[in-house]
C-alpha cells in the first residue's frame, strides 16, 4: 500500500509536538530528518529491494568512468565481465593503489581491479577508475546499492509517496529515528524508546534477503495518522512512546 510522505511527517510531528497539524516552522526540518534516516537505513541494512544491476562498455585507452546517479555502494560481485572469463574485478582503495607499484608496472590491458576516486563537481556522480586501462572494448556488469527516492524537498499537499521499495512494516522505525533528530522536544526515556524501535526495524530489514512479499503484505496496512490515536499495529503503538 503506498505511503504518503505527508503521513510520515504527521507521525514525527505527533511524536515531538503531540499534534498532527501541519506546522510550517518544522515541516521542512522533519522532511529532511526523514530523508536522512531513510538513506541511513538503506545503507546500513543493504536492503535487497534497493539492489540494482546495469552494465557499461569500456572505451579503449579510457580508465575513468562514472557510477549511476543513484549509486550508493557496490554490492556482491560489484563489477564483473559480462562474457568469458566472467572475471570479477577486485576493489581496492585509491590510497592503496597510489601507494603501490601497480600504476607503474602495468598501465594497459584487461582491467582486473577498480577504485572509487571522487564525486564529479559537475554531475555529483561518483567516479571510478579501472586498472589496467582497457586496451579493448569490454562490457562489464555492475551490481550496486541504489539510493531511495529523496523526501527532503517534498512539500505538504503534493501527495508524494515514499519510495515503494521501502518495507511498510519498517516505517515505524523510520518515523521513530527521525523524531530523535529533535532532542529539544524529547525526554531521555522517550528517546530510548524511539531508538529501540528503530533498532528493531533495522534488524528486521537486515535479516531480509529479498524485498517484502507474500504474507508480509497481509499484515495490517499502514493507515496514516489516524492510527496514532490509539490503533495499534503488530509491532508498536506510537501513542505509547511518550508514556
């Protein structure tokens, strides 16, 4: 079931301010907090729904390439030849590469390793280098963790949906951790509860090797702010967090 970002904002607003009314003073801050936690949860758990595959073809004499716009980090085999010998390229750090003899000993041939270099100032995309520099055109498959759709710049009333790849049963953890970005409104006991629920959500995502499917979707659907007034779901009831 699609989840409105506005409903998540109301969740966090309720936790920190005890109401679900639109608050123009905190709305943007809450959206940025939700976005930061969303990105954090996907990176920390490497949730399978955010895994992506693509491929690119090398150009003769060119060692520098760009990762996709939504790239977060390489997963599984990372980079691998699309045809025989189906070699998986070794990842090394740029520092290790520069401090080694690799660059001077072998400069052209079939790439056997890669390293991430920097983010492009023009495009914001991560850049990487292959070594040795390709001496022929080679198609290379790529497996990487992708970014969830950002909610930082969403606006109230636009009916923007949370990235559908994010598991519904972990939305509570997302809202709880986002609320901890506003410690001025929380007492230590409440903060501990919120972090506990977040940790539970992260463990649940980390234990999933595949995106949510089947009987998971048969749980009570996420119902927006109405459930904040006493409708308990299988995991936690946000109305109890502040008690």
